[in-house]
C-alpha cells in the first residue's frame, strides 16, 4: 500500500478512496492500521443478477 500511495502522490493524486463491505472487520482493521478513516459517504448499489 505504501508503494501504491507513493506512486499516486507522484502523479498528483490528492486522495484515495476505498470501498470495503460492512462487516469485513479484518480488512477494516488492516486499513485502520494504515491510517485510513471512515469518509462518511454513502455508496449505493443495485444487484441486477443474483449471486
């Protein structure tokens, strides 16, 4: 992640947004440890074909 962030900064990217499914505590903890914080946005989706 550090290398990806470094490369993004290098091309002028000011912010990185991630989407993590609610309840995926392991991934949320991973990104929390890297300094990522909830952005208090809403992501909407609509399933067109059932899994």
